[in-house]
C-alpha cells in the first residue's frame, strides 16, 4: 500500500441527508470516534474509497461549488451522481478494517434510486416506459437484441446498454422463471429467444402503453 494514500469517507447524520461530510483521513476509525461524540444521531457512512493526494485535490476542486463549510457538502446532482454511480465503492472493505463497533454508526453504501435510474435510462436510451421490472426487461431486451440482427445470450442481457439496474444474479433468476413459464426458450448453444407466449406478452405491454398515451391529454400535440 502507498504511504500517501488516504480514505475519502462520505457520511451524514441520520436526519441530515441534505448535508454530506467528505473527510480525507488515514485512519477512518479515529474519525468515527471523534464524530460520534459530537452529535446524538446515527452516522450513516454512505461511501468510502481510497485517494492519492493528487486525486483528493481534483475532487476538492471539482466539487468546490458544493462545499458549504469545513468538510460539509451539499449533495447537488453532480456530487450525488459521482458518489452513487461513478466512484468505485470500497465501503465494506473500510468497514472490515476500521469499524469501531459503535451502535450509532451505520454502513449503508449510497446507490441511485431505482425509479430515478429508470427515468434517466428512458431519456438516454431506448428503454420503453413499460419496462418496470426484471421480467419485462428480459423479454424486451431479448427482442431488442434480436431486432439488431444478433443472437442473444444471457451475457447480452447483463451487458445491455439499457441495463444499469439488474444484477447478473437477477438476470439469471429471471431467465429461469421465464423458461419455466415458457415465455422464452434456450437452444443447445444457450441462445435465448422469445416463444409465441413471450411475444404476445411483450406486444400486449406495448399496446396497453399506446392506449394509455392516447387517453392522456398531455400526450396530445396541438
């Protein structure tokens, strides 16, 4: 381990999620001992990752407009997106190394809200609005890959550009469920395809959404 490495520890008090701390420390356990006697609420550790002095300087400059006072930051969209999605998470590694075992310290890595992620994906990709769960995603994604003229394997669903929510385990479990429901099939080469039953369900979802759009006055163009 490099001698100049520090931990960036991002935390907030239980009822103060509108303000985050970003502390750069060599020993997070010392930080926790100091913080826990400063306030009576639980401290939520939402992200921990190692930084070099150069990277620390980059982050301090990048999020200078979010800084409120001392080590307190307003979790504005850019900072929230960085903590929830961009930076590598070593939170549980830090817990294993530095947890002081205090009942008011809670390790809870920040992750993007599922609904917010879905809305962003609908804007940034071709993900349809009716795709709201893993089953619908797998059915749609198999059809989407097929529409691009390619064979579809489970890895294509896991790595699909519109998938930033469902884990590999969820995808595999959903494939098994849909196979049992006979909505998809799998060849000897383990290639996936929709059955007639699966195609009907997907088409039904599309038609239901189209009908809802027609009935929605806000969707009508003047």
